[in-house]
């Protein structure tokens, strides 16, 4: 999945970007409001991490503009402002969560997972279509063939499919979910990852529509092995 990180502190930005990529997020990192607005116009993001104290303005301005325009992308404010009025203002303007610096990266990841569950209408943390399940916290996938810890890109691709069972994702959409800005897109990476996932989990679990893309079934009967 793709995330926009809006953070002007280089040290925090570099550390957060790397940790997010290690957790299978495709990360676009910008350092001011102008670049953030351009990024939001240029690509579709699954979530936004938003600093408030930016060089060219207050991050709350951007949040307010997003919500007024009808953009419901999940936004987590990540800021050094820890007073109650700022928390209330940020949440009332439409933020989905509010994290105060310094923060533990594991807690930030857990909050991201919780926000994404709410976005997708899921009460349980496990993505499951009856024959295939995926744990976003551990990157463990299960099927009748067993359970497997997936690589970061295997996880990112399968998570994209399982968050919208029945929806066909094109090659470009899947590439967008696994590559951030500045990363070289390998021409056969989607095919390679799908082959690897089918080999581990079962060839029939990820289906192809010729000329359109790939999908997993909305629901299926059968027990998941363990």
C-alpha cells in the first residue's frame, strides 16, 4: 500500500521512511505543504502521516482542505505538539489519529494498521476470504498449503488484493502498491511476486483476468490449514 509522509525533519523522515518500507509500505516522502499538495494530486495514497509544524505553514491547513474537498484518505497527525487543544483541533478537523513525538515506530505501525482496518470496515485484524488469510502485524499468510512469512513485497501485493476481494487490480495499480517515488520499477516484479505467492499458497488463490489484472475471490468455502 502507498503512504504519503509529510515530515520536514530529515532525521525523522529518513528513519520513518525506512521503517515503513521495511513494513511493506510504498512511501512518498515530502517536506512541505506545497510538495504535499502536488503529491496528493499526482498519486492515490492509502494513508497520510502529517506533521503540523512545516516550513511553509501549518499541517492542519492541509488537513482542513482535504476534508472540505471530500478526500477521506486516513490521516494520522505526527507532531511534537502535545497539548490538549492541539489534539482536539486536529481530531475535530478530521484526523483519524494523533501521535506525539518522540514515538515508538512499533506503536505507529499498530496505529496505522488500526486506521486501515477502520477504513476498510474490518473489525478483526486478520484479512481473510475463507481460503486465504493474512496477518498485517506478522506478515504471515495461511492457506490449505500451510503458513508462511512473506517478504515485504509479497506481503504488500497480497495485502492489496485481500483488502478488496473480487476487485481486479491492474499491473500499474499493483506496482503503485509496492513502489514509492524514486524506486526503480522492475518490469517483471508483479509476475515474479504472484508466481512466488501462488507457489507458496496455492496456484488457484490468485486469479488472472487476461488483459485486465489479478484478483482474489470475495469469499470461498473451505478450511484454512495451519
